[in-house]
C-alpha cells in the first residue's frame, strides 16, 4: 500500500511539472502579425499619404521585407491608444 501511495505521489509531481512545461511552451510562442501598407491604412482608418508622413517623421515603426514595408499590429495599437482622447460627456445627455 505504501508503494502505491509513493507511486501516486510521484505521478502527481510529474503531472504538475508537465503542466508547467506546457504552459511555458504556450506562452513562449509569440505570434507576430504583420500588415502591409494597405492593411495598416485600413486598420488605422487613415490614408496612405498620412501613413507615409508618419513613417517619414519617425512616428510609426516599420520593417522592410524585401522591398515591402510591414507594420506590427501591436505597434499600430500603441500609436492609436497614444492618440486616443476621451470625450467629456455632454451636458445635454447628463
């Protein structure tokens, strides 16, 4: 009986260790989502000229893959949130 309890205890310990490894594996796989210029414009709701101006001014990070420019969705989200201004509630609707 003691042997069975010891085996079950060890199995439980192994199970806990495997769960930690699985969780770590899932969290360590970061999936990067890149958008091209047209997709970035649509995502941000701006014109191409505005995007190019932001790129020239260094306001928006991008990378080149061959001759194409790509943008990380996370970077675009940061820019959108940085420019977000909360509107005060209207006195009429108060």
